């Protein structure tokens, strides 16, 4: 059922024949879809729904549990499609909190047709028929496509940019996204994807991170991530944040959690709200900015309880709640879908649309990825509608070169789908390389978006498919 894109779709959807835009803004109040439309939750109370422990205890982890929740409406073929994907393609195992499932087909009972078309289902509950029949993986796909582990200065601490580090404090999440860029590390193994495992004990890993940061005054910005920080017990997360606040050179701390969208009940708990207030108050006194970064990809994910959780974090004193989404085909790859999402975030939750990354070149991700050209047109199409501070940048995370705005490329071969990029900073991998700031770095478009001559070029190339051969680091 994979539907190849038309490279003129974006332009056609954003302009009339006269050249005027067709997006019509209307503020929409956030709602919480009625979870009782699902057979398994017909008697679930609002109090139970708001309980984070109830949400965690009722996560869907396999096809049997999925059938119990959705019922027989989707049909046997749909469940077989999910099962085949988990057995043959999935890089992430099934883990869907009720909150996530409730945003799929929010206005109706979940039939097969509705589920296949649903944007949240498309990336949170992949099926085998979604995958591209010829190019499920790009020939250059890599399990750690951004080489984050190659830049570890302590286990789980990636020093990729001159003033910024990424601290992976936990390797699990409350929910697993099919397109996860850290599929090499996060979550349990799947039949298609064995996982790397941290060697150190959790406390020792965090100690090593803090030691490095204390000894490295050039770092001012720490992204605390994983996995998902919602899966680190709050007392341990708070203790780590307080240790970061003791380091004089740390001026920005960003707490990354998809769970603000996928499990907002966690961030509304009394323990977390009180703890965040303590951390934010101390940060304010010390002149440190604390922000929460979340990850919503479709407007229907931004429900009333998500807005409530975001406002709770703002009330606790964090400087900002921001959204770092991923540009995904069939999810948010049209101007209307992207603007609907941005306005839902901004109006309903006070969440700043921040970045949308092009989906990384990881195994079995091709059906989600968009080309650089499509992304450039999308960036152009959304300009002028949102406030400048809330107009998201569409960025390409180029291996070895880092985040680049989609219009920053140096050159672009549209036949081969290879774009070329430069950079102006050094990483640990190229600090001693005198040519690092002069060479160009490649990013590859999905092959099915290329002209036929370009697709034939790739068919003739004898490049091994890393998603098959690269089984361990």
C-alpha cells in the first residue's frame, strides 16, 4: 500500500491558480478524545485515565493486547500486517500507552481503513505494508546514523557540538516511536534489530558525565535525554539536574521527553510538578535556563491533557516548553498538516514549535523520509503564518556535519539525491583533521523520490545495505 510521492504535491497544496495561499487559520480548542469508544476501556473512569500508573500498567506491548484494546473492527488482515512488521522490519518494539492509542482515529471507532490512513498510527504503530517494497532501507542506512556513540566522552554522553552535550540518562521510554534515531540503543531488541547495552551501572554513568562536565568549561548547554527522561524515576532525575546546576559553566539545561505528549499524566503528577518547581526555582536564582523539549508529530496528539501538562511545567517555572518533531511522510509532510500541528501546540499548550528534523537515515525508515527538495518547499510554504519565534526550522541532521537548515546546503545533485553540506565547527572525531572544515558532507534523499534515471543509478551501485549487514557495533 506504499504510495510514492508526487514532487509537486507541496506546491499544489499551498497555492491556488491565482497564487494565493489556501491555509485558513481558525483557533481550535483542544479536546481529549473519548477513550470509551475502544472496547477495552468502556468502563475506564476519568480518574483512572489521569493516573500515570494506570497508563503505564495498560500499555500495549504485543498484537494480542492490541486486539484486546481495538477489538475486531480493524480485521484480521490489519493485525497480521502489524505482526509481520514486528517480525521482519521493526527497529522498535511495540509500546503504546493508552494516551497514544487514544489519539489514533480520534473521532471514530478504529476500522482498518481509518487506522491505515491515520497519521499517529503511521509512525507509532508501523505495519509491514507501510514499508517501501523496493527500498525499505537506503543502501547507506546506519544503525547509529549520526555517530553519537562515536562521540561519547563518557558512556552515554555525546560531545558533538563545541558548547553542547547530549546526556543519555536512560535507555528506555514510556512509548516507542517507529522512526527512533536511537534505535541502536533504546528499548528491547526486535527480531530485526539487536540493541547495544550500556556497560556501566546507571549511577556510575551519571557520575562519569558530571565529572566530564566539571572538567570541561567550554560546555554550557546540556540536553538531558535518553530514551525518555520520564522513565528515570523523578528523585534520580532531580538529583542529576541539581548536580548540573552546581557546575558554573552550565547555563542551559533542556529536558527531553516525548512523554509530555505520550504520557502527560506523568508530568502532571504531584511529585513531578513539585520537583520541577524546586529545580526551576534554583535554576532561576543561578541564572540558568531550564526548558522542556517534547515531540509531537501530528496535531491530533495535542489533546487537552497535553496542554494541561505543558502549562503545568510553565507554571512550575521552566523557561519554555518546545517541540522538536520529525518530518514524516504521511504524517506531517503537507503545509496544512504542519501548520495545524504548530497552531495546536502554540495555541493549546503554549508549546513553541522549534525544529522539525528530516527523518534520519536509519534502517527500514525510507517510507517515512522526505527529500531535501520537498522539505525546502515545506519550509517556504509555512513562512508568514506563525510568529517568527514560533516558526519551526526544518533541519537536516547531516552525518558528521550536524544540524543544518534545509536551505543551507552547498550543492545538490537531484538525479542521485545526494546533497552536499559544509560545517564550521569540529567534533571529537575530526578535531585533528586539518581538512574537516573544508570538505563536504553527504546526505541522501529517499531513492523512490528520484527520477527514474537516479533510481536506476542506485540499483546499479554495489553498496551493501547496512540494515542487513550491520548487526552490532
